[in-house]
């Protein structure tokens, strides 16, 4: 790993906006899955935007520091001890205190009410949602706490990490003025597949930049997946959550209209696992797309909590998860995936990356499936997006085929409810034929 490599992240602007608007009246909780770079970006923000800062990592701080927050009746004493222990001088209204991995000291989070009320310093908390939820059952959650979600690096952040600041602005101009990229398309798709394979976890991106070796990247991702297994054990000590997560690639590859929980856990019914699936979704390690029974502008009003599809929060982790039965995923598999020459059906891979991009853009995921009255034909729209007073359907294909029977039937069935836009995301160049817009996968970033 390159020394002091800090990736540019868009959440930095959100941190800056909070600092400028809050002016000490609230603390900020940056929440998300493990290993997405929360601590790194918050400390980089503190270093640049404040005169001084103290970072308290509750996974390894001295017991004395942990115990300071059990009783916050004397803030002067707490601030004095922190300055002495960390050898940092705090300056009123010009210093930041970071509670890193705050889930390991719930009383520090509860203390936010008193600390913010004191108004001397600013406070940012970071934490993994799984542990945060499990460790706050007996404390008072402060109302003075604002929250923002952090996700794996999006495609633009990934290109920035590779030193490329030109690709996304170019693609944005194409999105605003649609046209085929022709000769440039092949390179754009290869670049995008690289993002799909490496993923947006900073640890994996770091390894790729250091080694340019996919086997090394795969090992980095396996370490992260091992951490997720530990986290799922906190949700569900029986191990069922971990099994549900591990089965995501197989479930998506089965082309079923929903996640078949009974095929993963014998005798299980969807109704019995609604709460566990909800906990997994809140952990931000997975993205859940719920079935919308009656597609309309209020998609959430018609969601079926028992019928859903599950995706990994990071597509790079999905690739490793799909081949995790091997001791390590050979370089040749990555090379074939990168060149689009692997014989396996990669439809699930493209669905996962579209789900990831839509989630990072603030979209709640929904899909719709239905059968003809005779039951002879089954149709499905992969993603439904709420746009104004109408909905936009999106179908995803890994192939070069432009067939879109489900899209056509859906638009005919719900013609009064849909926008003028309907999209088919695939691996070929941009095209616009009739009402359907054919988007190369890298353009789904703008949906």
C-alpha cells in the first residue's frame, strides 16, 4: 500500500456542508458498511478543515478514554484528560473530536447531547451499522445527531483513484447530448468492467494500484468478506445471515423472480425472515430490491417485504463471492471477465452493478414481475425508478441483444404511468430506437 494514499471522496463535500451549516449545533454520524473508508476521509477532513483534532478509535483506545464517557457531568475534566492523553490542544470552535467506531462505546454516542450543548467543539462519529444497532438498545440516541450514508467508491471516484478525471465529464456530456461513442466504446466498457471486478472498497483499489495483480486484489476482498461474516454473526449468531449473504450470486444466477430463502435454509419461509433481511439491508452490506405489486408513483406504498432480490453492496465483492469456492480466484478468471470472454452468464454481475449505482445515487430499489393470464409467459422489469409523478422502467442485460419483450409489455400495460424514458442497459454502444434508449452499462451511472 502506498504510504498516505488518501482517495478523493464525494462525501467530503457533505462533511464541509455540515460544518458550515451546523456551526456546532449538531454532531454528524457517518454510517456505512465496514472498510469503505469512513475513518480515513473523516480524519483527512479534520486535518484540513480544523486547527486541531482528536481521533478516538474505540477499538483500541485506552480504557481510561472509554470510561471518560460513562459520566459526562464534568466536561471540563473530560476535555482536559483528552488533551493530555492525546497531546493535542483543543481550540474552542476550531477543533474537532472524532468518535471512530463509536459502536464500541455506546455511552460516547449518548454523550453527544451534552457535548453538542456545550458548543465548544465539533463532533463526528463513524461506525458500522450492524454493531451500531446492536449496541444502542439501552442508550438514549441523541436528537442532536445528523446522519449521512457512505457507500463504496462510485465509478467516478474509482476513475479519480486511477488518475482519470476526464472520463466521467465526457460521459456526462454524452448523457446530456446522446450519441454513440463508436471506437471509444470498447475502451469505455473495458474500463467499466475493471471497476466491476476490482470494486469500490478502498482496500481493494489500493491493492490494485500497488500490484496490478487480480489475485492480490481478490485476497484483499476475501479479507473484507471475512469481516462481513463476523458482522453477520452479530446480527444472527446462528449463521443464517451469513449463509443468506453467501448465496447471493447463486440466487441471482437462478433467474428466479425472487430470493428463494427456502433453497438456502431448509424449511424457511419468507415471512419468518422479514426482520433479518431488514437488518441485513440496514447494515449496507447488501442492497435489497423489493417487488412492487402495483407499479405507480408511490412505489413504496406497494412493496412486498416478502418478495425481494438481494445484491451485494459492492460489485467487486460480488465477483469474489461468486468464486469463493476456490482457494483463490485465479488471475485468468479476472482477465477473461475483463475481456468479456468468460463463458458464464454475467447477467447477474450487471444487475448487481446497476443496483449499486442506483443505490449510491439515492434511489430505493424496486422491481416488478408478472405472468400472463394463461401463465405461459413470465415477464420482469429489473428496476423501477420514481421520476416526478411517473415511473421509469429499466431492463438490464449482459448480452449484446436488443430484445426487450418484458419492457414492451410493461410499457403497454402501464402506459399512463410511465415517463417518456425507458431504458435497456447492456454491453453495446448507445442507441436510440423508437421509444427505447439502449444504454451501455457505464452510462447507467447517470440514471
